[in-house]
């Protein structure tokens, strides 16, 4: 395999990791706010904060890893994305800053502050929306390269059905993934009242997710027919993804095997995400950047791959330890520690 | 935008973000070291005072870390957003340590998460202490990696430049460039120093204002010992940094020292002003000291600024940044030494209010020294972003909206700063250490009350 394929696969894998862990976190923010508005917060917010407070920094590092790795493997992306995404990128930073500080500041007593709860809930939806802009513009048609710089065409971005369907898909997926996870977590904690609520959320958000996936596909066929064609060639991959979706829904509906249900959700997104990624290639940013013209020099690529493997050897045991402490330690989950 | 060039606003925004991040990053590197030491002493001496110290420091640390993480994420993205051309070029050579840094973050974040939430979950306290080690390593390694990137910008190597592209790239040579050893040493030692001095300052302040108990006196003794050790290391590292500059970046040293003509036995100019002919006035001159600082020999020749082409000279005001940093370094060294002498000397009173006020000042002062040091190091690299290869103007974004982004981030940092302070106040206000000691370790609390009276 060539370095650029290894590089993009590694990065895509981490972006997938971020997609899952961050969705849990972002969606939980929205549910926490919603539960508060509907006066059910005493039922689920305890559950949310027990899991999320210890891990939000780890979630954030997934994201940092992705973008640092992206400009490391493909330095040209720093130029194109950096030049064009100054405003959306900065807005995303600000939203992340608000959210990150929420965990720190809220933990100590301002729990009753409604403004803060609102920001926490709102950023949970706005961050995925603003980050998804990067994926949208990668389809081409939204930026313009001139003699000495690159500009984002805001008019195009805001009037385009594809960009809106991506935003919609990002938001509903976040809510769906998060609700599925919380259902599993509530079940483990043996917290029946919370389980009842989050299970309803999970069922509710499943249909918008599948609808949004379809509309995004249709919009893609308008925006970038070539990419759409490559995706169609991989139709069976997306078929498998739908299969996992139905499995997950069935398991939650029957009210058993919540753990397996969440695994099915993870597989559903894994398969779809990689199908999307594979059909996106060879372009990183259509039509300017392909993985082969943007990849860094060979010695750097080799060094990065080596570091990546060494890093994983360090990370995987640590992550397992973290999960055993907070996710799989029954007493902790139940709130007895 | 607002009458400024895009590149000037870009620089200002980068400077603002980095100077703000530096506050929290420095504590992020240094505080875990002190927490780990305190927890270890607590376990070895079976003295809950130290355990409580570690616990309370950690509680404050969670807040500063959070701000460090969000501002760090901001810089990481801003490097590409604000300096796209620089990152496109330099990324080919220096991506390795940046990438490794993310692993250090992972490592630190994971173990910090575990450390914070597992104080009472182990039967043997030493297991909990062991968890502090990866946090210390993670923080220090992230400082190491990022500092190699900064070193590379000062003394780039490990590549050849052909037609605007880097070829024959050697990532390890780029990472371990001539600036790396001294810079890393100085950055890490000064982070440890600053954390120790900030914590010492807090302990001193509480003894002054609230009388303090045995707990605070132990805290002060521990942190002042650490301050003294790290201040010595920092001064040593600073001296080595100056010798590095003399050899590899003479224009930065010359501008910082107002040393215009090459000469042997050069004097060190301390503070002072410049008149319109660029002559030094009102300064303290230490004979031959600059030769010693630069080469370890009082008669060595030191290269003057005249040997650098006029358009490649850094601004001269960085002289004050250097002098202020060094003055703070010696002040901290002196006062911590004085404290230790008065403590070891039977008749001395290390808790004399005047001395304590002096100690309380070291916290903010060392933090200022960090900022001055970075301003000296970064502005002293002007006009280069990548010394000798790319100027700042060539590296910057051309986006016309950068001014708005500056305003946006200024507002965000203000909110973060205020939120951080308010939250820290909330955590500690009305929850003095004595009360917590009583609650967690009633026996020790009783003993320490007796010890006091
Ligand atoms: C508590 C903070 C602190 C203290 C007390 C000192 N420094 Fe410092 N200094 C730093 C914190 C710092 C820093 C923030 O860590 C810098 C900025 C960039 C760098 O490499 O380290 C720095 C840079 C820096 C440089 C520039 C290095 C370069 O650009 O490559 C020199 C020559 C010195 N220092 C020298 C000294 C000397 C002789 C000191 C005498 C005691 C001293 N510093 C105290
Ligand atoms: C946290 C410590 C740091 C502080 C406080 C700091 C401070 C500054 C300041 C004040 C400037 C503005 C210089 C000017 O405009 O004249 C600057 C510029 C810059 N610094 Fe640093 N710096 C730090 C570390 C780093 C590191 C580790 C890197 C590299 C990864 C870096 C990269 C840059 C870049 C790209 C610029 C813009 C170009 C320039 O103006 O030279 N800085 N920094
Ligand atoms: C341009 C330079 C810099 C960049 C790009 C940068 C990047 C970052 C990023 C992305 C984070 C967040 C990590 C996370 O999500 O957990 C972070 C945090 C941190 N940075 Fe910086 N940083 C810079 C300068 C520095 C310097 C000069 C130091 C040390 C002296 C430093 C030390 C740290 C530490 C220790 C943290 C972690 C805070 C914590 O989790 O304890 N950084 N930095």
C-alpha cells in the first residue's frame, strides 16, 4: 500500500473515532438542555455528567489528532483549508472553547445557570454543523483559487442544497448516536427512569437519520456527479450500513441487548463513513487536491507512520484502562464510586 | 482592515493566542510535577497534609487545564488558518513533532481523567500516585515536542530548498536542530519554576491574609524548596540559551543586549534608554559580562548587530523583555534562597510578613517572565517566520477578515479568563483547607491544631 493510502486511512479512522465519541458528547449536551426544559433533568443529567466529565478532553484530542495529522500527511491541505476556512474554522474554535470551558466551569456549582446550559446544548449542535462545512467544501464548487490566494464562496455555500443537507445529516446523526449510547449507558447503570427517556430519544431520532442520509446522497449527485458515481459503485457498502441500522433499531425496539444495539450503530456509521471516504478518493479537495499530489515527502511519511504505530501501542492500553474505569466499571456507572 | 496590514493583524492574533495559551500551558506542564511530589511525600511520611495539598492543587488544576486545552486547540487550528503558506512549506519538514505532540496530549488527557476521578478508588494510595507519572510525562513531552517546532523556526535544518520546495527531508535532523537542547531545557525548567512559584505565592498570600495553619507552612516550605531548585536550573538553562544565541542567532542576542559593534570584552547593558543616534544612555554597564554570557569567557569577542543586514534586524525594544526576564529570574532565585536560609537557620523567621509579600509576588512575576521570555524569543526572530527561508509576510493568510477574527478571539479569551478566575474563586472560597482536613482526616486536624498553639 502506498503511504498516502495508509495516511488517509489512519486519519479517516481517527475522524471516525471522533465522530462517535464526539457525537455522544454533543448529543448529550442537547438532551441535557432539552431534559431541563421539560423538567426531566433530574432523571438523566446525573447519568450524563458521570460519563462525560472524565472523558471530554480525550474526545477533544481525537479532533486535534485529526487535523494535525491531516496537515502533516498532506501539507497542501493546510494551504487550501487554511486560506478558505478562516471564518468557519474560527467559529468552530470559539464554539469548542465555550463547550470545553463548560465542563470545567459547570462542574463547580454553576449547574443552575440556565445560560450556560443553553450554550452547552446549543454548541452541541452548532459544532458539528460548523465542522461539517469542511466536508462540504471538499466536494468542490465552493472555493475559488486565484493567482495568490484561495477564497470561500459564501453565497454559494449558504444557498446550496448539498451544504444544508450535510448540516442536517450531521445534526441528526449526532442526536441519534448519542441517544443510542445513553440508552446503553442507562441500562448498564440500571437506571430505569432514565432508560425510558433516552430510549424514546433513540427511537425518535432514527428515522430523520436515515432520511437525511438519503437526501444527502441525492444532493451529492447534483453537487459532484463523479463522486456520486463512485459511491454508487460501492452501493453494497451502503447496503450493509442500512442493514446495521435496521438491526440496531430492532434491538432497541425489543428492549434487549442495548450493548449490541450500540455496537450495531457504531458499525452502521463505520461502514457508511468508510464507504463515503473511499468513494471520495482520490480527491481530498475536489478538484484541487488529490492524495497523491498533496502527500508529503517519503521520509516524513515513513516517520509519521512509524510514530503512529508506536503511538497506538501506547494509546490502546491507556484507552482500555480509561474505559474500564468509567464505562465498564459497574459500580462507577451506577454512581456508587 | 482597521488601517492595519493583514500580516500585522495576523501577528497580533497569533501573539495574543500564544501569550494567553502560555499562561495555562506553563501551569499545565509544571503543576503536575508539584502535585506528584506532594502526593508522594504525603504517602511516604504518612502525612495527610501533603495528600490534601495534592488534592487541592489538582482541583484548581482541572480548571486551568481545561482552558489550556481549548486555547491549545485554538492555536493548533490557527497555525493553519493564519499561516497557511508557512504550514504548507514547513509542514513537510516539521510535521513529525507536531504529530507526536498529539500522542502526548492523548496520554496526558487519558491519565488525567483517571487521576482526577480515582482518589479514593485504590486500596493502596501508591497506585493512585503512579497515575500521576504519565500525567507528568505527558505534559513535559508536549512541551518538548512543541518547543522543537519552535526551535526549528529559529534554526531550520534537515532539508534542502529547491525551487520553493523542500527536498531531501530528514525529519529527525529538523527536530533536533541546534536550538532544540537549550530551548527545551529552558522552557521546561521555567515551566516547573513558574508552577512552583505560583503555588508558593498562593501559600504565602494565605498565610499573610488568613494567618494560615501548619498546612500552609508545609506547603510554603515545599514550594519554596522547589522554586529554589528550579530557579537555579532555569538560570543555568538561560545562560546556555544565551551561548546558543551567540553562536547560531547572533542578531537576536545583539538586539536584545543593545550590542551594536563587534568587540572583545563586551559589557552587558542593563536597562537604559536609546537616544536618537542609537546610543545607549542611563544604563547600568557590567564590564565584560556580555562576553561571559555569550561565550563563557570575559574577553571573548561578541558579534554586534552591525554585521546583520539592516532589513534583517529585529526590533530593539526586545532589550527590555530580556532584562525584565533576567531580573525576575534573579529575584526569584534570591528570595527563595533567603527563605531557605531563614528556615534552616535556627534564629531565622522565614514567615516574616515582608518576606512573605516578596514570595507572594513571585507567582505573578514568574508568569510575566514567561511572557517576556517568549516575546523576546519570538519578536527577536523578526522579520523571519522561518529564519533565513521565509519571512513573516510571506507566510501569512491573505484573508481580509482577519481583523474580525482578532476581535472575536479577544472577546473569547476575555470570557475564558473571567470564567476561569470566577470558578477558581468559587472552588476555594469558603472552603478553607483546615475545614477539609477536619472532614477528611480528623486525627491530623486535631494534632495540627495542638501543634500550632
Ligand atoms: C520563569 C521564566 C523565566 C526566567 C526566570 C528566565 N527565563 Fe529566559 N526564557 C523563558 C523563561 C524564563 C522562556 C519563556 O521559557 C523562553 C522564551 C523562549 C524560550 O526558549 O524560553 C526564554 C528565552 C530566553 C532566551 C532566548 C532563547 C532563544 O530565543 O533561543 C535567553 C537567551 C534566555 N531566556 C536567557 C535567560 C537568562 C540568562 C535568565 C536568567 C536567570 C532567564 N532567561 C530567566
Ligand atoms: C507559548 C509560548 C509562545 C509564546 C508566548 C509566543 C509568542 C509569540 C509572539 C509574541 C509572537 C509575535 C511576534 C511578532 O509579531 O513580532 C509570535 C509569533 C509566532 N510564533 Fe510564537 N510564541 C510561543 C511559542 C511558539 C511556538 C512553540 C511556535 C511554533 C510551533 C510558535 C509559532 C509562532 C508563529 C508561527 C508566529 C507568527 C510569525 C511571527 O510573527 O514570527 N510560537 N509568538
Ligand atoms: C504554536 C504552539 C502551540 C501549539 C500548536 C499548541 C497546541 C496545543 C493543543 C492543540 C492543545 C490541546 C490539547 C488537547 O486537546 O488536549 C494544547 C494544550 C497544551 N499545550 Fe500547547 N500548543 C502550543 C504551544 C505550547 C507551548 C509553548 C507549550 C509549553 C511550554 C504548550 C504546552 C501545552 C500543554 C502542556 C497542553 C495541555 C494542557 C493539558 O491538557 O494539560 N503548548 N496545546
